[in-house]
């Protein structure tokens, strides 16, 4: 039996804690800093995910055997390296491996060198040279901040005016800080977007069910990009034929490329894919579980997640049988009214009786004994059913039991 600590405070972390709570290998469960929902199944402590020393001391005091590093920024800043150097088992990639996500330029170079299909792109270190290129290129284009930008540093620009505005936002106004000091300008890929997450142990890979998320704030894929407004798994468009193409042309070459580059990658790897008329191409890698895809995918896991985590760390994933349900997982985000641009927090939350669904807390807190909103994405309501339509009906049939001032959600998850 192990004592496990999860780092993070969102719906993804609640889903991870939910899975760990069911494990026969887990004794005590901790989360830093956690949220009001996580506190119902784990002991939470208000320590920042960037306070590695504080987390390590708390872990030692509570006989923690393993730390699950969930968010992207701590991974990029070397949380796993820090804990491993002090003799603590940690789940997640090292900073060197997490660079696949933390630097778009690094990951693009990796894909090109290892023959992994992706969009053509150019890298720019100054606004002047980027603008000069944009005056001569064809549209639409995709402009990406090189660094981490909370999932919002990717801008699709229909014309030169929008592209110039994006460069101003990223490189001049520094909307995402130093993440936008360098940008990639890519060709626009059209097709259906699919996510595939996988466990990886440094030399072998085990796929999770494919998923599709919805990034735009409003119905019909309108409004600003968000961290995600809902997701479902598996994607009906990711057929066995597509899965085989993905494995042969993307997943296995990625693993081989990491080995050839001397990068030992252990943890979870996320493939953001576009299924184009010319085949599947990689839009991006992430070095951790996606959000809200995790809230749709993890409820489908039939194996003990702790067995998989141990196999990834110990390099025995190829000897581990990872089983998934053949049902559909479905999740919808209940967000604050102003999300993603103008979030007002602190509204009291009312929750009615929910049946046969899972309520993952994303941005909640307890204030003076009352459950209140504390973030832009407040909840993810998830369900599992035999089909996508049944899962939609299950979740949407109960989502209005969750209420707070100016709450909103997309009504078309799974339909676009």
C-alpha cells in the first residue's frame, strides 16, 4: 500500500484523485493545494504547486511514497527532477522530456528531425521579422506562443489584420509573459481534431481511448479559445484504421525519437492530432493529462491506475495489461459567466441530487462554511453510457442541478 500525493487543483486533478481512490494499492491520498471537491476524498494542504521544497517536506511528514505531478508548469520547471533527486518517487516526465510541451520550437524541431507528420512552420524571435513574413504569406495561418500559455497561446488568424493583432498580443503586449517572446507561424491544417493520450515508460507506450474536446467558449465553436468546455471519448472518427496509422507514423516514431535523443520520457504523453486529407498530423504534444479530456477518459479505466503508474516508473509497461471500458465517457464544463476573459469569483454554489454521474470540481472553495466559485471553469459533470448520445442525455439531463450566479455551459458538446 502506498501514500500518494497529487499536485494541482483542477477538475483533471479531481479525476486523478477519483481514480487513485479506487486503487487497491493506495492507502492515504493527499492533494496540494486541491479544491473543495478533492477535499472530500483526499487530505488537502494549501501549498503552491511551485513550492517544491514545501511539498517535499509535507510529503516526508506524511510518509508519502509517490508524488503525481499533474500540471504543465511544475513539470516544465523540473518538479520530477527535484523529487527524484531527493529519493522520492514521482510520476511525470522530467524537465528535459516535458520540453516537448514547454517549447513549441523544440517540439517542432523534434518532429521534423524524426519524420513525424506535422504542419509546416517558421520560428520568429522578433515581432518585426514575424510581421514582415506575415505581409507575404497566405492565409489563414496559426500563430503559437513558444512557451506555456495556459492552453490559450494558439491563435488562428484569417487575415493579415488578425495576424498582426496576434503578434502584438503575444510579442509586444506580452499577454502570456515570456511564453510569447518567440512565436511559431504555421500553415493552417483543416480536418477533424482528435486527442490521444498515452502512458509511457521510456521505451513502450500504452494508448488511452481517443477523445475530442471543444475549445471555444460558446455553442457552435464561437468565441474565445478556452482551456476546454467539454469532451467525449472515444472519438467515433478515430477508427481502427486511423489508430494503426497513428501508431506506425506518429506514436512509435515519437518513442523511438525520444530514445535516440537520449530523453527518458516516463508518465503521460498527449498527442493533439488533426486528421487531414493528407493523413494524420501532429498539432502539438503535451507532457501531461489533458483537461477536460481526462474527466471523460479516466472514468473508462477498468484497471488499477496505481499499477499503471508503478509500471511507467519501473519500466514494465509492456508487461502490464491496461484495460478500458468499451463505453463512452462524456463531460461538460460548467463555467463562470465571464470565462475566459473576465471571471468573477466567490458566488455561492447550489447542487441538487445527482444520479449516475460524477461531479468533478475544478474551481471551487469553501468560504465561511459555504461552497463558492474560485475559478473560470467551476465543474466538469461527467457520465459513462453505452453510446455517445446516451452519455449526452445522461449528463445534460442533470447539469441544471448545478447552479450559481451567471453559470453557463455549452449545449452542443458531442454534436460538432
